């Protein structure tokens, strides 16, 4: 038999996984064991949740009494530093299994009775807003115990960034973390990618096309939430490749009140048939915005760029065009003049390269900003694969960043230039006013007579 068919031995094997329970148990044990073994990784996951920077201890299926019954959380994490101790119960779901509210409320009760700090849930559910939990629980149970959620895609992103970019001091521990990454990336692990726009997707798409979608339709709230989750997943996926943390571009109010964000997106969808979300990428010239036009089956990615604060309008347009050498000719450019309202002048990059004046409506007006946008076709299927909406959004984000956004730099004013003595020209002065001391205002011929 050819050696090509041999399977390499792995620290965390995917073979032998039979059923959802075995899949969940193996994923939990693998994750918690690596958190304990690789100090940097354990700290990267627990510190944002309130744990101190200390030694991590982990356990699985710890039994607790709750009234007359026994409950078995999937895991327990304890972090200790000096006299301080932080403890959290862990509930894990894999595959398409969702978290259950009654189960979480039981674990919150156990945590409160035991004096623990938090309950952490891990599943493939991605809340549209960071910090929001995908499962609604009785808020009275959250008075003394915090409830945190980590999507598997975020766990994988943290692992990749720690190993590939932030670093692991011990080579053996780095290898162990690499084995966890390899395991989570395998389809059998149950740590799935974002793969479904939900059961309401087809109905909503038909309603938008017919113009019959209403703001109070349950399908609208469900789909806009999944769209925000998809864009957040796109940011996590792109962040793994860039080695940086990418977060949704949301206002403070939207972060504090996710319902406000949902209402605004539903209103946009019902009135225009489109949904818009954004991503903030560290170091980028601006936020990357994604607009999915369900009615027109079109995806538009755009970024707004401040124009240079000096130079003629044509000079400012050429400054932008020079940075778009690698961009497709179909990219659309739009210019906005200062103190002007409404849309600006828009033209394709191909035409602007030949005639920068196409973006200038009035040479006397100062150009304030540009918008760079790229259109692509939106898929219609609710799942993944060819012709799917999910893959079309992910491809649009990756292509726009690679072809456009990563090549754009903000304008910076040139520093003042130090003049040489030959360039200094002094005005003639009366001989009676000539000083005997040398000054920076003297000309080459100046000096005591």
C-alpha cells in the first residue's frame, strides 16, 4: 500500500469521533488542556473575561449539586495569582447544536452558590455584536455571575494569532498549540465556519424582491442579525491572515444596546432592500463597509478616504489614483467637495486614470474626501459553496482588502524643509541699521564693514 494513504499521528486526532457527544467531549478536553499547557494561549482567552494573569488550571465534567439534582458542566477554569482566584464554569456545543437557556441558568445558579466568577459558553453561534450573548437568560441570575460567550471561530482566531504573530516562548508549547489549531480546522472537530443564513433567508429574499417586507416581520430581524454575524466572522477570518484584531464598526450606543443596531438595519432593509455593516482594521486608512443589496443581488465594499489638505483638485485626485495601481479598472471612485451636500462626482477608475478632471465638478472648490468602492455579484443560496450568499460576502471582503484597502495610505503633510545659506535672501537695509553681530536674516554680503 502506498505511503500516501498513511495517516500521520496527531496529538489530538479527529479519527474515531462517533456522534455529537464524543465530538463535544473531545473538543472541550482538547481546548482546556491546551489552555493549561500553553500559558500565553490560556492567558489570551481568559484575561479579556476578567481573569488575572496567573496560572491556569482546567477540569472537565465537574459534578455539582443543585437542589436535589446533579449537574455536570462541560468544564471548569481556575486562574490563580497570589491571593486572587478567578473561577469559571464552561459549557461547550459543537456542530449545529445551540446553547440551551435552562441549562445555562442552572450553571449560573451553581456558580452563584459556589462563589464562582463567570460562566463561559463556546459554540458555533456568532452574536452580531461583540459582548452580546446568543442565548437569552433570566437577567436576575447575572447580578453576581458574569456570562461570556466565545464562538469557535474566535477561539481559533486567538490560537492562530498567538502562535503565528504574538509568539509562544516554549517551542514544545508552540507545537502543542499548533496541534489544537490543526484539530479545530478539521471539519470533524465540530468547530464549524459560518455556514447558514438561516431558515428565513429564502422567504426574506422573496419578500424584498416583491417589495412586501415589513419592519415587524420576524424574518427581517433574524436575517439582519445573521448578516451582522457573517460580517463579524469575515473580520475574524481576515484577522487570522493579517495577524491583527478586526472588530465591527459600531457606535458606542450600538455596542451598549444591540437592539438599536438591529432596528436600524431592519429599517434599512425594508426601505432600500440592502444591509450595511463595517469592519475596523488597525492601520487601515478607514473602515471597510460592506453593503449587501438583496434586491439587486449585489455586494458593494467601500472605504472613505480623506483627501490631501493642500494642492489643486487634480493633484489630490492623482494622489489617490497613484495608490490604486493594483486595483481593478472597475473600481468606482467618488469625490466630495467641501461644503457640498448630496452625492459627489463618480467615475470608474479606468476613466479617471486617463482624465482626473472627471472627478472635479468645480475647480474652485476644495476636494474634501474620496470614496473607493467595488461591486460584485451576491449569491442567493442560504448555505455555503458555489452561488451562496455567505461565500460571495467573504470573497468580496478579502478581494477588496487585498486589491484596494491594503494599498491605501492616509495623506501626510510634508515636514518643513531647512533652507541652505545660499537660499537665504535678505532685504536691503540702511547702513546705519546694520548690526555688527551675524544674524540668520543677513545676506551673503552682510557683515561688519
